[in-house]
C-alpha cells in the first residue's frame, strides 16, 4: 500500500534497493548526500551530483530535467552512512526558474525496482527557495525508513551543503552548477518521450559523455551493478515484507562506546517522536481546512443550505474528515508503538548518568573512574502521547548554567490529562490542586539537590564539588542529603557577607585558571585553588545580593563554564524585577527547568513545546543518601 507522506512523516521501507522518482514543473538538478548519524557529510566524496553521478550504492542523473530517477542500493552503503538525503536544485542561467514557487510543486516517489510505489511526497509551501532537501532515507534499529523533509534553502546549493557540515560547500556548489550547465547542451528526454523514440547511437550526447555500462539511459532499465560488487547478477526478487517491525535493541546507534550509542539512540527517539507528532498535527490541520472548504462549497448557495441535499453534503464532508483523522492517528499509533517498544529496552540499559533515580542500576552503583558524556536532567513528553517519555540528556561538561524556576509561572495550568500525568509522576509530592508558592519553592530545592547529587555521583571522587549560597538560611532542611553525607563540604553561605565571600573566591578561581590555561602554566596555580569542577547553587536570589554581588554572579555565569565553574540558580525571576533589564542577559544565558511539569522547551526540528518533568528520587526513597554515602566512603581513598 502506498503511503502519501506529509512534511515530517516517516514510513518504513521493506526493501533496500529502491528508486527515487522525481517530477517537477521545470528542469531541476537531482543529487544525493550521504551523511552520518547526525546528518553531517565527511567530505565532497559524500555527495553524488551531475559532475560525479556515481557513488557506492548511489547513482544520480547527469543532467537537469523535469523528471529523474535516482538509483539507491542501501545494502551497498558504508556502515558509517546513516542518512541518504535527496536534493533538488534549480539550474542557473537564462530562462531558469527563480524559485521553486514559480512552478508546480515537485513530487518525489520512492518505488521498488518493479515500479511499485512505496511512499510519495509532494513538496508544497516553497517560494523563493532554489534548493531543497526533498526526502531522506535513514537507518534506525538496523532498518531503513523514508522521511518527508521538504527543507528549502533560499541561498541555494551552497547553503544546503553548508547546513550539512560540508566545509567546501561553496566550491562544490560551483562545480555542480558548472557540470549542470555543460550538461544542458545535451538532449534531455523525459522517460515518456524516450519510450516513444530511440536515440541514434551516433547522437552528440553519446559523443559528449564516455561510455558507461552502468549509467541509466532515459526511460530504459537501470543497471544496479556497482563497481565494488563481486557479482553482476540481476538483483534477486525482494522477499515478502513482514508486517512486524524489527525488534528494538538497546545501543543500536552509532558511537565509539556503549554510552555514546545509547546517547545517540535517545536523541534518535526524541527526533522520531517530534517528527511523528508533527506529521500527525499537520494531517489534522489539513483535515480541518479541507472540512471547512467542503462545507463552504456545499453551502455557498443560500437556496441549497436546507433540505436533504445539504444534509448529505455535510455528512459526506464530515465522513471524509473523520477518515483523514483516523488515518493520521493510525500512522501516529504505529510510530508510537515502535518508540514505546524501543523505550522499554533502552530505559533499563541506561547507565547511572542517563537513568531515572528509580532505576535498578543505582542499587549497584560504583564510583566511576571517569566522567560521563552526558547527564539526565529529567523527562520530556508531548500531549498526544502522555505515557511515552524521552530522557532529557545534556552534554557534559555543562556549557551553560541551569535555572530552576521557583516562581508560580513554573506550573502548567494545562488540560486535565496533562496535569494529572504530571501529578501522577511526582507521586505525593504534589497535593490536590495547583501547588502554592511555598510548595513550588520546596520542590525547586528538591530538584536542585537531585541535580547536584547526580553530578557528584557520576564524576570520579574528588573531581566535583558543590557550594551553596543561602542568604536567608531557609534551605538547610532540603540540603540535608548533601550535608549529612559530606557531599557539601562547607555549610551554606548566609547573609550578604557570605554571599560576597563565595562569589569573590570563585571569581578569583576563574581568573587564575583562565590565565593558567592561556599561558599553559597549570602547575603554577596557588595551592589554595581547588581545581575540581565546582557547582554553585544560589538559593533565594536576589535576597542578600547587592549590585557588586550581582555583577560577580553575571561574570561567573558567562566565564565560569569554560573553566569548570557551573551555576545553578533556584530563583523566581519576578522577585528580581527591581534590577530591570540588567539581569535579562543572565536569565537568557541559563537553561530554565522547572520543579513541576511545564511545557516550555522547544525542539530544534519542528518547534514543539515539550513538557519537561524534573528527575526526582521516588517519594520516601533513600537512594540519594545511599549513593552519596558510597561516594563519601570513596573520597578518602581518592585523596591517598
């Protein structure tokens, strides 16, 4: 059955030898890029284009035309290739289109060797763009899928290649345009025309290009043999497709270590969920607009708004609308089922730095010998699928500080199901009804302690330290797990004098380490400088802060991360309004997280508002104290 895709939607492929058939309203160039798991290109050899039409497993046309066939053999690709992106670009020169919006929307179809269409996509919404990534074939869980992309570029091929990480983007774009301009002098026939008339063997086009037994002829069969294949036999008939998707495997992603593979797999799940929900929302919007158009058309004549004919028109329009919504939800449910199955095998395999506090991996915790590559800050989910949560992982060392919003704006007064989901995950931490200001402040401190404990636990003993500024002395009870286990070496700094002492000491550390790094003189640091990474927790800001303390805090937020000083603010922005716009750069420089579910984080692909939930220990659990206790017992051994 053919799948008609909308932007962002994906569809599984049941075979590895396919054709990409392209039709456009005017001459276009077709090409292919071969990217890694992040979509980045290794070099110009990862691009198939009219000037270099053959790469291992890929063959593209040599000329610009209104119809193309691109041959793809996924089995022949190198193991490092995870994304096969199909590119379309307008040729330059007199008479060429100035943008894709000036002609009919291009269409791309993925077909089998027998012409069976597997998926189709019409690229709508283009305007002044002169290059577009039409579709991509990508590897997930050992299987291949096709995704409708439709990403246009007004700055043409150079901008497209630059966006995929190619350093020589401008030079290669010029080379491709030159190859296309040379090829335009040759006769270009569409497959239909080629089927009606055979070109003579002595035609100028044959003299202009060297003989290539594997090059596709216009309208003729494509020879899928590749230079590095040991056999030239015709491809075997494709096996009957199986309805069951491949069983997910934890760590089935690119990476040098298991942690890196799991990290990349989690981000792949995040991206898949984002695009699947985007496709569902787009399909629902299309269904709604089509329903309105059909109702407007059916009831345009006032004389026909009543009676049996009008009732039939309304019923027919609503039935079509319901069918489209049902089809879109079925596609979403299929993708969600695969992601849920993957989550069930990935979550138990996560290391402590990536795992929930309730995971069994913490029961066998051992102090690590080296820091991890990333840290779990919480979970993310979308309202369409409340029970599927994706770990929110951030790379280490932290490149920016964190801000735990303790103000009332940190609570999402959203629809009932989402609020109940958040309440269910936090257990008895939330009382009935929206949490009051005091409860949010308490949960914010609990979140800060959980983040600090995780940072300490995933670093080798003695290589990470925590300091706390608590001007009013109100955070002592929440900090008990850190204080009682010795994870917090000094009591929280209280009062204005304590605030300034801590900030001045950390500012001095930042300045001296920066100078030592610039001059390559790390051995010359004063003996009182603690070279361990530092996490500064600032509670109840701006209480106890004068103008000088605020200036030092902003300096630490900007300069500290590069030399191992990280900031964690527990604050309500509204309480700092007296400083006006002076603190706006500070808030913008921090990653805002909340102690209760809040839909405020946007993904980089389609801009969904994801609901963030903090990663807290289960209610009544002693896991934080046990982990910090084991870390404390390992600390004396580390010092010796």
